[in-house]
């Protein structure tokens, strides 16, 4: 796939998500669910949970991973445990 088409698609997705987020935020504030200051306070709290106030959520890099089933240490780039075959999900959930 052409890299420029891929970048254009991602930019378009981000613009659409930004529009949706602004729409939802405006509706929540206008309907009294929370104030803009409350939103900003929680946003700063969540931003800092990854150890860096940088305006985004950064995935934490783990030094090692252990299999949830057999508990043996396995490389982070594996999707399955090489000892017992357990399917390991390496992507950390955002939430
Ligand atoms: Zn295992």
C-alpha cells in the first residue's frame, strides 16, 4: 500500500475522531454532566498515570513478560508461550 495513502487515511480517521470527541464533550458540558474545569482536572490526572505529563497516553514498556498460565518468562515479541502454548496478549489495554 502506498504510504501516503495510508497517512491520508490515518489523518482522516484522526480528524473524524477529533470531531466526535469535541461533539461529545460539548454535549456533556452543556447538559451539566461535568464542567470544563472538571474535565481538564481528570484529563491531567489520566495523562500523568503513564509517568509523563505530555498530553498523550504512552504505552509502558515492560522489561519482561511472564506467561499467565505457566508463569515462565517469555520474550515480549511472542504472541504465544513457547513452553505451554498459551496465547499471550502483548498489547496493553488503553483503559
Ligand atoms: Zn506458558
